[in-house]
């Protein structure tokens, strides 16, 4: 039966793919190891085929690759695209992000019901995060983010700026997975923000560097390594590469264009100032978000709605409309 879910995922774009797209759109981002449970939920809700067996998490990446290959052909015609994004803080965590390529420019635009004042405040926090004199480049303390509202209000840059409104914005950005509020009280950009705001963060205003290994943006620099060739590498990328080999050579080049000769080994990781404890507190506590998730019941049929009838998709319905979620629970958790 597990092969059936792969057959559906790799087949023609259908109702199951459409519902899965709606699910991701509702969240904006999903952990790759949750893709299996989400797509299984979509298949069962559509009702064409009931899939009772759970997909092992280690096979979720393979399923996700099949889904991305099939779905991006349809999504890109609508200005959308599914993108994989590694996590900056945890070695084995990867995200699947649905990004919009419509008006995808170097100006700051974040999807969601945010006012122009809120976007301006978020932009100010980005400026603080990536200020040259920021000791924790790529991060800001919650306290500093809140206190910045006083300056903005006094200078008239943002009318009505207050700590209360700023805290409400932090809560909403965190809920929508634009930021992480970690246990060490630092605000960092979530993988969703790093993906969707890539052009903004690479623009002349911020000019963030790329990781020499994964080529993605390096945001929080205390979770990265600056090699002798002056290229940054995510600590998580080094860790992943060392899981495949006992050592590897830095792929970066010096400013003179010569190949870097630095080799990375397990000892390199042990010498890093980033400890296991620091990496562990980089993300939010799972328990804080678990209440928002709706766990999939172990023995309950998921192919039926409250009226015990299969959920049918209207082919004329916008494939990303959220109307279907009025009576349907989400399977994916945080």
C-alpha cells in the first residue's frame, strides 16, 4: 500500500495534489519529514484510495521530491513554486516552502494580512538584525525589538508604534513561520522567510552571503563558520557532509580565485564555538507549538468528513482556495 502513495504522488496532477497544495498554502511551510503524513491525509480525505499504513519519516523526502516534480509544473503557471530549504540550526531538519514568484522583487513583501506599518516595523527589525555592528549578526533580542518601537514612534517613522503592537506583530510573525522566537530570547528568521525573502536579503541593502556548500543564504552567523578563504558555511551543512564522509575539502575559492585547501573533519565541528546546547536552543521549544497542531488519530478513518462521506474536490475550484478547510482538520503539525 505504501507504493500506492508514491504512485499517486508521482502521477498526474490530481485532486490529491490540489488538496495537498491547499494544506501547504494554509501553513506556508512544512517540515519535510511531515510531508508523508500530510499527503496521506490528503489522499484519504479525497476518498479515491484509502491508505492506512503510515509512511516512515525517512521516506518522506523521497515522496516530497516526487510531489515537487509533479506539482511545480502546475504551480509555476500560477506564480507559485515549492522549494526545499535546509534549517540553519538543526542538522537533520529540512523544510518544504511554498513561495510566490509574483512581484518577487527586492522590495520587502510578506504574504498575510499585514499593514504597511507592520511591514515597516518588520523591515526595521531586519535592519537591526543585519547591522554591521550587531554582535549577534542575523539575530536580535526580543527586548531590543520591542524597545525599538519607542524610537520609531518618537521620530514619527511609524505612527502608533508601541510595545503592545510590536508584541502582537512578533506573535503573528511567529505563528505564520516568518520568525523564530528561541528559548534564548533571540528573534531569528524562519526557513520560510529565508526562502521567500531571498531577493530582499541578497539585495544591496542587506547583501547576505551564501553558504559555500548549499548556496543558500547565511543569516545567523554564530551558527556558521567563516573559512580561511573568507566564505561562510552553515555549521549544519558541515555536519551533514561529514555524515557522508569522514572529511571533505572546502569548495570555496579565495579572493584571488584559487581553490581553498581547508579540510573539514569531525574535529572541526568539535572546535566550533557553537555547542550542542546552543544549537538545541536555536529553535523554539516543540512543546510551545504542539498545542497548535492537530494530531492524526491512530485508529480513526481519515477518508471521511463529519457526515461520513468522502470529500470530493470541485475541479473548477481555485486549487489554493481555503474554503475546503471549514470542516476539514489539518494533519500536519509544527
